[in-house]
C-alpha cells in the first residue's frame, strides 16, 4: 500500500518507519518542504515531498500535524481516500478550540469536517510513539497491547486495524467517529498500556 504522511515529527516518522518495515511505500511531508526532510529518505527508506504531494501519493494518508494546523491539510488530493487521524488536542500547543472545550465535537470530527469527501479513521493517537516502536508483539502474545479505533467507514476501520496488527497491536473498535472522545487526551485509555479486554472495559466505562 502507498501511504502519504502529512507531518514528519514523532508520529510521522514512527508510523513511516513501521510501515516501511511492514512492506508499505511511504512518503513523508511537512510544511517547510522536502529539503528539510532530506535525511529521512535513506534513514527510513521513504519518499519525501510536500504535503500536497504526500496526499496525492498515498492510497491512504496519515495526518500527523499539531491539531492547530488541521485546516492546512490538503483537501482535493484526499477526496475519496481513507485518512488516518492521529491528532490530539493540547490547548497549550494548539490554542483554545471552543467546540472541543465545550465537548460539542471531537478532534477527528473537526478533521472530517475539513475533509468532507475523505473517509476519516481515528487511530494511533492513544499511544506514545516510543511505545509504538517498542511495544509491538506478535499476534497471540499474552502481553500484546490493544489500541482503539473509530470511524464511520468500515473499510477505513479495517485498514487501521490491519496496520495495528502489522505493527504488533490488537484493536478495539470503539464505534463511529463521534465516540472518539473515549480515548482523547486525558481519558483513562489514553497512552496507557492495556490488553484487548481491559481496553474494551475501559472505553465502555469512560465518562465524558
Ligand atoms: N508524539 C507522540 O507520541 C504522539 C502520539 C500520538 C499522537 N500524537 C499527536 O500527533 C500529532 C503530531 O504529533 P508529533 O509529536 O508528531 O508532533 P511534532 O513532532 O511536532 O511533528 C509535527 C509535524 O507536523 C509538521 N507540520 C506542522 N504544520 C504542518 C502543516 N501545516 N502541514 C504539514 N505539516 C505540518 C511539522 O513540520 P513543519 O513544522 O516543518 O511543517 C512536523 O513535521 C499531534 O496532534 C500529537 O498530539 C503525538
């Protein structure tokens, strides 16, 4: 699969590296231009490009930018595509976003509104990238961690679950995108190592 990644920081690089290891073709991008990502090509074994180029390159895309920048994610080249949203809301970094402060919506629904023709799936947001790179285990391992996913699109969910599995993690389907608050920043499941049944119980008992 070709995966275009928008954002080449901790998340873009970790997902890029693991995806290349799993046999995918990856393009990493940022806002400053590919000349600032020069060493990633040999380092990770990926392509580098602009955000527009990465969006066009991918069969699917990953958004891994500070949430404050979500409105600059290219819209047209992502039309019809599955887009994995890894973003989290940190007001101290992103500024206050009234709709999130009032709990009227979720971070991934904001991205979905910006990309109305894309198929958004919320994944990879509730684990630190250090853990993503170190905690993967083969399927069936007793200590295999599980990670949550939400989407309104069954195929988008399936793609994210496949990537979780390839990277060494089980998945818990937490429902449609509007349920994403269950594993946003500060919730009991956020960046906490949990096995599948414990994660299911934790998500179900989380109070908004
Ligand atoms: N770090 C973690 O462990 C972790 C885990 C899960 C989720 N998250 C979430 O994932 C997102 C990314 O986190 P991160 O830790 O990877 O952040 P980061 O290290 O600061 O990286 C952000 C990347 O996005 C790029 N970027 C910024 N504005 C952009 C724009 N308008 N268009 C294209 N690229 C842009 C930045 O490069 P330029 O400034 O050069 O454009 C940089 O490469 C955040 O929402 C974060 O909360 C983080």
